[in-house]
């Protein structure tokens, strides 16, 4: 049986700013505590980031959003929330695969996602 896939040029990883600062400058990262517990690094497609933020990071004070080119990592797309396919990386993330790091300001209504989110992640059919 073929593995289910989505075709995105970029995927995204939300993490707390302190976590990012602790790994900046390293060659690779083996994920957050949750990622290590689950055995893979969790990512989101552009259209999944807002829900991931709401569900898992709503109370975080300072966040960053990593943009990772899918051509530089070997992702597995697996069903998760409501059967939606989410990108998972089984193995460390080479930090050289990160195209962009955006700090997400927290406004009165929560963290603000960048208006550019998804512009580099056009679906490929």
C-alpha cells in the first residue's frame, strides 16, 4: 500500500523561543521533548499552523516559526487530527534545512502568524 502524501514545498515547526535559542548554531536537532517521546519531529503544513498554534502553544509567551524546505528532509505524511495528514520527520532535523526563522509576537488576542505564511509553501500537484 502506498504511503499517503501531501505535496508541499515547505513545512513549519513551532517552538518556544528559549528552545530555539538553545539549539541555534548546532548542526542538527532531535526535536522537542514531545517529539522525542513520540519518536519523530512534528511539523505542520501552512494550512495547519494556526490550529497547531491554538491547540499546543496558546499559552506560550514567546514563539518562533521555522520554515523547512521539504526537498531537504525525508518526511512521512501520517494521519493525525481528524484524519488530516501531518508531516513527521523520523530522525534529526539538519538546521541547514531551515529556510527562515520568524519570531511570533504575542498580541492582545494571542500570537500573530506572519502574513507570508504559506507563500513559500505552494502545493505541488
